[in-house]
C-alpha cells in the first residue's frame, strides 16, 4: 500500500485552514433561523411579511 507524504508545515497549514472554515461556518449558522416555522415558511416560499398588506413606500406597489 502506497501513499504520499506531506511536509509537516503543509499539514499544519491545512489544519489551520480547516479550523478557519469551521469557525466561519459556525458564524453563518448562528445567523440562520432554524425554528420549525421559519423552515416551513422558507420551504413553502412564504415570508412573515407576506401576511401584511404592502405599504405605500414599497417599490413593488403599483399605482
């Protein structure tokens, strides 16, 4: 069985990069609303704001 050998410095850099990716992913997940209602609304393409009438200043309001 043959493999390849990395220098220790390359392994250390790759491990550090992996740690940074995990930390960034944790920060992104912190912002995500994972409640069941929010997930259902996202799947069904609804938003809580869709239940309210559009206001006069909304760019999607047609006159």
